C-alpha cells in the first residue's frame, strides 16, 4: 500500500543540497570533537589510559577506593604534574591528608602547578586549591557527579542532541533505503539511546553496572549517526538514481510493506 511520496536528494534544488551538505559536514566535525571530549573527560580515571566501563562508573557513581583529587590526578589532570609530584600527593592522601604535611609538602606543589587555574578569580567552577580548607573538599571520598550537576548536564544534553538528530534525521528522510522499517529504525535509535544514556548516568549511582549501558547507548547512537551521515552524503552527490525513481521525477513512495 502506497501513501505519500518524498523527493530523493538528486531531485532537490542544488542550493538545498549544498545546505544539507554543509550542515552534515559541521555536524560530523562536531560529533568527532564530542568523542574526543568524552575521552579527555573520562579516560584514565581508573589509572588505565584507555576508556573503560570503570572510568564511567567512577565519573557518575564515584570511586569508594579513592578521593576526587586522586581520581583527577590519575585521569584528566595527570599531565598537569610530573609523576614524582603526583606520587607525593597520592602518598599524602593515603596517609590521611593531614594539615601539617599539607603545608610542608603539598601546598608548594599546588602553588607551583595548580593555583593559576584553581582559584575563584581564574575559574569559579573549579575547586579552590589555595588553602587546606579548599583542598579538603576534594580529599573526601569520590562520590562522582552530584545530582544537581547531572540535572544541569542532562537538560543541556537532551535538548542539544535532540536538535542535532532532528536535523540529521530530516536530511536522511530524502535517502532511498529499503526495507522501510530499517530506515525508520535508524532514525528512531538515536532518540531512544539518548534516553537510555542519560538515565544510566543516574542509575550508575545505584548499580555501577549501568555504566555499560552508557557505553552501549553511545555506540548505537554513533552507528546511527554514521549510517545517516554516510548514506545521505553518498546519495546526495555520488549515487546513481535507479530508473524507476528517475521516471517518477525523484518521487519515492513511502510504503507500508518492505518492498
């Protein structure tokens, strides 16, 4: 059964195809930058430079075996200090993070390497490491992201990613893909995995195994994006349109069957 028709890329105005292409190029670069940012933010929290499920468990659920300061210095901040100075801080943390040892050994290291950024004047969103009282806030047990932080990041993530996949999916609707259910599934998957991804941030605090759902959701989201991006660009500029579509002036029937 046939109902409405849609127009294939090849029969759209050149200006519209150029617009779609430029949008996809920018989204492609943006998606790549997002993957790099995820790597930089989370990889190495467990002491291994590769990103893993444990890295995400620590990021969202916390690390009962360590402190926020140690997690940062083993992860995204490890390049900010020489190995021997990081070890001095680790030894101090494992010995109980006493104030007298802080003044003698730790504060000079922080003053030399960290205070330029970790002070309210430079960046109010970073921990203040100028005093023992400020450092004490990051020497407590690492409990991961706080709920207010997760809520703030969640609403930004949900709105922005939905906007990106709405545009990408709209462009992809002009592609010829059979069976029809596959095309609809590829369009729907990013939105479904976006929900499971964000939900898993909170659920990881309850059971750390949900960190793997973050990885799985991200993988399916990335595969859907790649499929839509490649298929749209290929059919827009390089694909040879089948004769039956050309004879119908680029109109492709939206069918309920898989034919």
